[in-house]
C-alpha cells in the first residue's frame, strides 16, 4: 500500500484530503509544519509528498530542498500546493525539484487524487507545467457548510487587524504584525473555498493573499492606496459570502479591461499586474484612441491615467459617463498625486477608485479583480444585511466608509 505524506497546517484541508486518499486505498501521514514533516519523512518510508509551500517552522521550499538532497524527482514525487499568484515562490518550487505545482484556486479533490495516482505510476512522469483547474463543478458539502456558517467569525477576525492597521500602520512593527495576522487568516481561505466549490471567493482570496504576502515581506510598501485596496478586498469577500451559493459561478477571465495611459511602461506594468490574476487588457496611448476603442464596445473595467496630452483622465471619464452602457462601468484612476483634491475630483467626475503610482502589482491585481468579480452581482444588500450564508453584519457599509475616511485622513491622502 502506497504511503502519502501531507504537509499542510490547515486541519480542514488536511481532513478532506486525508479522507479522499484513504478511501482510494492510500496510507496517509500528516504534518502541520516543515520540521515535523522532516521527522516523519525520515521515520517512515514515504511514496509521495503533498506539500504546501507556506508553512511554519521550515517552509515548503526548504523542506523540498532537503529531501531532494536524498531523493530525485523520479524516486520520490512531490506535488506542491500553492497560490498561483505568488510567482516567485512557484519558481522556487520548480527549481527545488517539484514534480507538479498545483494552484489552490479552483482545484478539485478528484483532480488532485488523479494527479497522485499518475505520479505514482511506474515509471512516474516527468515534471509538467502547472495544472489547470477542472471546469466540472465539484465540492465537499461538509466543507461548504462549515465555511459558510463560520463566515461571521472569519470577518470579525479580519476586521480587527484591519482597523489596527488603519490606526497604527505607519509604525513598521505594528503594520507588519497586522499584515501577518491578516495573511494568517486569509491564506487557508483559498484552499477551503476551492474545496467548498466557492469559486469567486477562491479567486478573490488568492489575490488578497498574494498582496498580504508581499506586504509581510516588504511592510515599507504600505500606502493609503494599498490599505484601501485591502479594505475593499475584504469587503468584496464579505459581499461574495452573502451571495446565494446556487448562483452559477462567473468566470472573470474573459473580462474586457481598457487601459488608457500615454506612458508605454505604465501600460505594460498594468497589463502585467492584471495578468497575474488572469485578466487581459486592451490598451490605448491617448484619449482619442480610447474613445474609438470604447465606441460600440463594452468594457468591464476602465483604468485611466489622469495626466495625458489632449485631454485629462478626468475629462475622459466624464465623456465615458455620457456613453450608453458605460454609466456604471467601474473606472479606476492612476496618478502620481496623493493629494485630497485629486481624489475628490476623481469622485466628482464619476471615478470608482483611485490608485497612486508607483503601484504594487499585487495591489492593482486585487483591486481590478474585486471590481470584475462584483460586476455581474448588483445586490447591494449583501454587505449590509444578515443572510442565510452566515455573513451577518460584522462590519457594515457605514463602518467601511468611516474606516476609509480614517485611512485617508491619517495618511494624508
């Protein structure tokens, strides 16, 4: 009988995969951190390792490097779970000798079991590119029930460090502690939501996780824009939890996003940032071209530079708002200015949000995905009322607006 070692620190994820694998006839050992995993690995003969990369004690990459010093990929298959948006650590896993990198977002248990069986075939296959998620809907009913019923505790836990961050975030030690607490809460949500078949939540959680991971590593990147994006992402998650679970999932990948900026490097940066969450862009280098692109076309999101030749982003936004089908299209302004006047003008001209340059790729990706995911779902009551999904009002729309004003006031725009 083949033995699988699961290295994962979330008990719900471990329980789901352990049951599935044991039902398939495998023996299963479990370790919640890298150090314990190394002890188990050397105590018992293991045929395959299912490994999460972000672990306490010894992280997944370090664990993989140590076992690859003894066994090469053909002798011991290692399947790695990770957030596909964390590009750097994914590359490290490949370089350390992973046989397969599996994105947590959208992955189904049956597909993981099939990958494990394939990896244990004789002879095992060589490493292949990152797996794609199945399109067939599959979920664990018990995991879904637990996740939905515990959502109030989830958002109460997220709200506390978010408020502390808004109040004390300028102090490096305080901000880093808040980022770590938020990251600790959000990280397991991605895999839990995938197991529960809550695809929109999985996508949004993945993007927020990537942003928080970058801030944990580089807390000096904190800005009012980043803080507001974190708040918006958490609010979007709360909104999604309040949606009926039987609504067909919306795939945001085909979304049409128009980017208007006269700087070719900024256009490339925006496109690369959004590509991290599988969003594709259509670019224009001036307002005239942008208006031509908009004629007869529908966009799910528009991103505008403010300072451009011929017409400003503010003027272009005003023009867009007069066009049929564009009155409700989310519009994000990009600007080097952090002053209150430009933010106010952006609202008066019909802008939906405001991001300051230079922006974090993970920040813009999370913000754009938030707008795209929420676009087809127009139920404003979701963030203000109690629902059958357990997403009751831990924080209300008014609370969120007060927090945003506090962030802008405390951080100077």
